[in-house]
C-alpha cells in the first residue's frame, strides 16, 4: 500500500533574507520577506500607523 497522506506540498519557500535600503530612512536593513521595505525601526516608530489617527 502506498500511503501518500503524509505528502503535503511544501508551500513555504525559503526566502533569502536580503539587505535593502529602508524607504523611509534609507538605512540598510535585513528584509525578511519580499514585501518588507521598511526597517523595523521605522515601522515601530514613525507614522507608519497612519490608519490610527491620533
Ligand atoms: Zn527605516
């Protein structure tokens, strides 16, 4: 018997961490996923949360 129930598609590709320049502060940072273009410092600090109007 061939049991293939354990064969699940490997969907998580390994994204190679790349160094990019932050769009905000132009500092180099390590992008951990393809869409990340702003360094964590900017993300946490600046008006990155524009949705939340203080
Ligand atoms: Zn930044």
